[in-house]
């Protein structure tokens, strides 16, 4: 499991950047402040970064421009092709996912992703976080930006609102994928051995940051 939503990205890849630029009314609020969200991940990151689900490479590009070493991972062939065009030719984009990925070729101090972690169920998220903790030294960070909700009620309300606005693709997405509740994610980070903090970036997206404890 974990790769069950890949076909969606095969279809979405060619116009994905239009969405992040806010040109699709259904996803405008989800991608509100996208560029700032990526900047904030870069600001919080160390110098040696593994990135999951790079998509078209927008965050990767910013990390590299800030002088960081990046180990980029993306399971969709179509997305890898698009990202390749945006990134310096020497950058290798690895086929892998949040659970199964090649061993980084350098020691990591940070693991990042944007709009990706909800592809795992909560059980899978917990297991993956323990794996990330094993890969980091004390003080190493996991920084994930993703759609999440304060409560089940808040998620249900967003689904109702999307249907009322006739945003049926967004409503389907919110019902289909594994969007986490904030308290659950805080607990999963804690159980995996991270001190954790969280900040809301727009109506949908939060940045969760875990720092590995001793
Ligand atoms: C919404 S896009 C986000 C892309 C990029 N991170 C961004 O912020 O624009 C989600 C990306 O996650 C990838 N993806 C889907 N399932 C995944 C998994 N299990 N592990 C890692 N990446 C996955 C998709 O192929 C897609 O590129």
C-alpha cells in the first residue's frame, strides 16, 4: 500500500503546476500561499535533506537554490519527467515512496515533503515515522506540510462545504485519501521519538515539525 493514488498523479501531472498557482477554483484554498509554505520548509531545513514525493520539483528547486544537498524521491514516472526539466541536469530523482526508498548517499539531517504524507494510512504513517527516526541523529528533523484537520467534525464540514460549492473533485479527494487529524499526527510523531510542533499555513495545510529526541 502507499502507492494506491499514483494513477491520479499520472493524469494530473501535466497541469499540476496550474493548480499550485491557484488557477483551479476547487483547489485554490488548498494551495493558498503555496510558495510561502515551501519557503518555510526550506527555512526550517538543515543542509542534508531527503524529500519525498517531489512532484514537479518545486520544493526541490528551492532547497537546491538555498545551497542544500537534496536526495529527491518520487514514485510517479510522469512527475519525475516533469521535475527533471526543472532541476539541474546532474540531479538524480529516485523512484521510491514514503515507505520504500533507496538508501540516501549521504547522512541526513532533515526529511521533508509537501502535500504527500496523506497518501499513507495512519498505521502506515506511524511505522514510517519510526523508520525516519532511525535514519536521523538526535536533533534531526522531519518537516511535513500537508492537508490535515483539527477534528473529524472539521473534515466533515469541509466535505459538506465542497459539495455545496459543487467542488466535487475536491470532495471526492477529501473522502478518498488519508487526511490525518492534528491530534493523531502529534501522537504519532511523539510515539516515534520526536518533539513536535505544528503551525497552520492556510485553511487546509499545516506544517508539522518533529525533532528527534535523545
Ligand atoms: C500533491 S503532489 C505534491 C507534489 C510536491 N511535493 C508539491 O508540493 O508540489 C503529491 C506527490 O506525491 C506523490 N506520491 C503519491 N503517493 C506517494 C507515496 N506513497 N510516497 C511518496 N510520494 C507519493 C505523487 O506522485 C505526487 O508527485
